[in-house]
């Protein structure tokens, strides 16, 4: 799976996947990125089917998006 994201200016980011109980199950990307658009590769093969949340943190901003994994 590819997760696209964009940031306006250079900053530290963390892109994590959380399960329905709020536990972090995967760190997809982290580090300092320049402003721009990116695509992070996420291998969901070790996760079971169900609902998850992708959470992108950039400085003080947090963006969440729902994910559904089907088998």
C-alpha cells in the first residue's frame, strides 16, 4: 500500500499506523522532510483484517485518516 502525504515546509514528520485500540502497530515514515509531496510504502501483510488509522504528525499538526485492511 502507498500512503501519499504533503507538507508545506521543512519539518520533522512521523507517519504511524494505529489499531482500533489506539496501539501503534507500524512506523511507516519518520524524520526531517522538505516541503513537498511524498508517498510512503506500507506493508500491511503482517496485520489482520480490520480498521486502522494512519496518523501523520508534522510539528504541532496531527492529521488522521481511516484505513481498512481486507483479506
